C-alpha cells in the first residue's frame, strides 16, 4: 500500500483537480490523505458557518474514499487585485510564512510516511495567489522530506485556444485571456494523464457535496458546477474523465503514463 497526500488550496479544489485520481487510488487500496491550506472562509471562522466549507470537504473526501482530511490552519486570500487584511483568528495563506507552512506540511508528510505528494504547478494553475503558494509550500516541504512530487495541472494549449476563441467571439470571461496564455502546464511537460471515467459517479457526487459553492453559490463558477452535477454520469465522465499531472524532475518527452504510481 502506498500513501498519497494531496495538498490543495481550498475545499472543492480536491474534486476539480484530483477527485477521480483520489477515488481511483483509494479503490486500488492505497491510503489517501487530503491536506487543505485554507478553510474556505474569508472572515472569522466562528459561528455555525465557521466550519461549513471544511465540513463539505470532509463529506466530499468520504465519497472519494479519502482516509483523512487535515486543515493547515489558514484563511482564504481571495482572488483579485485586493488582498484583504487578515481576520483576527488566523493568517491569510498568501501572507503565510513559507517556511512555517512547509514545516507543517512536512510534519504531516512524515507522520503519514507519504510516498507521493500531489501539489500544484508553478503558475498555481490560473494564477490564484493561494494556488501559487501551494506550489511554493509543497515544493519546500517535499525538499525537507524527500517526497516524490506530482503537480496537478491541465494542458496549457487547449485552455489557451478556448480563451482566444471566447475573446474573438467577445464572450465575457472571468479571467484575462492574456493571463491564461501562460496558465497551467505545457502539454510536453505533462508526464501523467489519468483516465478517471470509471470514477465519474464519485467525482460528480463529491462536487455536489460542496453545497455552499454549488447549490447556494451565486457566481459563474457555481452556475457551471450546477450544470455539471446535473449531467448524466457518462457525459460528466466525457468532460471531466481525465486528470493531468507533471512530475517534478522528470525528463521532458512524450511519456504519458496512465499509472500515477508507475515508474518515474
């Protein structure tokens, strides 16, 4: 049995980037642990909603077969030009001391005797400050422990094509198309492409477990999530049935392993 620790920025990221892979690994008999940097709450983490997003994360993780969920203790930093002041009870992750956060993650890696750390690429995917910090902290923690790292990502080129097309059609989008040109990871650097279609039902159910973001959210992402969870499982699997990883230190080339734990 191998132990895999998936390090994510916020509740619901575990589904979107790695949900099918986590379900697959758990079904194959491996121990899967999720560590999340932020609790999904922008303000004070008090009152009846203070643990709402973490409770949803635990429900999602249970559906995926995850054995343990750990919150590193940070608050969300938000996405946009303004970085709000820290809430009185904790630090926003973007302001966290990298060495301190890496020490927390390294301690967890050592405690779990993790064989593999799933983290994010250097761009933090689409540039969210908390996602970039996940890459920085994950890289530092892996160096401290000697843990193998695979970075959850998407192939850059099709993302760029989609955004350029939307721009030509003058369709309003949330993210700057120029930023998306360098988002995620070039296809040539992706080392693992994982087929997770057999776990589409679990992935869809895990996404639905994040009710505050899916059923009750008011943003564009929430509208998209609602559409996704209403899709029949085979269609959901066609759209979200592949997950991609780039292994740190792996030589570039055409290798596209379908086995996340296969040879380096």
